[in-house]
C-alpha cells in the first residue's frame, strides 16, 4: 500500500520544494525517479498537476486544488499506518524534526544515540532551521525551539529552564577598543552579525532597558549563520558576539571571553518540544515525548 502512495507522496514533496532536485534529496531518490513518479501519477489521473519550466517547478491550478485536498488526506493515511506500529510492539518509521541549531546542540545531540538505541525501528530526519517553519505545512512531526517562537495552537513540552543572552568578546578586543556601557554604544564597535537561515535577514540584537525592549542593528566585518564561526571569531578578537549564555559558559570561566552589557541582556523562555494537537498521537512521536519526559525528570 505504501508503494501505491509513493506518487502522491512525491507530488507533495515536489510541491513543497518547487524543485525535482530538492525533492529527490529529501526523498532519497534520483531526480529522474522523482520526475517519473509524478509523470506516472499525471497519466493515471489524466490531469497535468505540475507546470515545468527550465528554472522552476510549480503547481497548475488543478494541481494546487488537488494538493490542498490531498495533504490532510495523506496525513490521515500515514497516521493509520502508524497506528499499526502498536500491534508490532514498537514505534516504526521516520520521525521528522525541525529545530534550531541551539536546540540541536543542547537537546537532540546528547540524547540521539540513546533514543535510537531504545527504538531500533525508528529513523530520525533532522532539519536544522533557525527560522520559523510551519510544522504542518512542511510535514514535520515535531519541532524544538525557544518558547517565544512556538506556533499557535501547538502542544508544548518544556525541555529546559530559562535562557539568557550574553554579549561577549575577547580580552584583547576590549583592551584595544574599550567596553560598551549601553547597547547604543554598540554602534561604535565591531559586532559579529548573525544571518538568519530562512529569512536571510541579519538578526537584530535584543536588549531590555528599564522594562523597555530594544532592538539594535549592529555592524561589523564578520557575517555568518553558524554559531561555531561566531564563537571562533569572538575568541580571535574580531568583535563582539551575541550568544546564549549556555553557549559560552566554558569561555567565560577560563576568561578567554569577557561579558558586557549584562544588565541589559534579556531572558528567554526555555527550549520546548512542540507538535500539532491530535486526538491520536503517532507512536513514533509518543516515543520521543516519553523519552524526553523521562530524561527531564531525572
């Protein structure tokens, strides 16, 4: 039965990715196989579903209507297959997770090996995205990110305590440039900018001053979208970095980095696992929820 659904699944992924190549990478297939799957489906239904050009792939009007009705139906079908996993005695299939780099490093990576060892019938498909992706629209089973970024109408499980931002730089940088006393002083400093992956925008540094929220657009010679590069650049004296306190604990302790603007650095809700509310939670998702709850209670 799952093989019979392959053409429908392929169509949904192509519709999301708007590319045969990207869909092939997502599905673990060749680009040719993806194209053939969709073409076979179009022949079977007798309607053209995709509009192909040399640069892009998009849905036809009929294809858009079909996909809109198909998506929830396919979710119900896959949920029905998942419900059979309980009869097998263990969760099976692929668990698709969307999470930030911070969540990956602090939550998922430490438990990944133990979780997969406990559930040999599961596969994990991990999508790292510091932007805000819709779980339902993108076909994810769950996400992990800061509480302030949760989608509405989601079930949420808290995984960490509050987190706090930290502005840091090397002692050598401060010896040459001095220390900022207020967030507005950052305009006189080199700052390491973070480019958000999904939106491609530069992150504006967030502060609180006398219960007022401040958002500062900083400037500097380094722009990146990776926390490890930001940390290395700060250690090398290339500027100030805005990071989570938990990411620089070791460097603050050994004094390779120095913290400034602490009174203005806000606290953020902790990290949460979140997922769409459903009367019937798939066994593979329930396995992750139960595993994380057990870890949290230790």
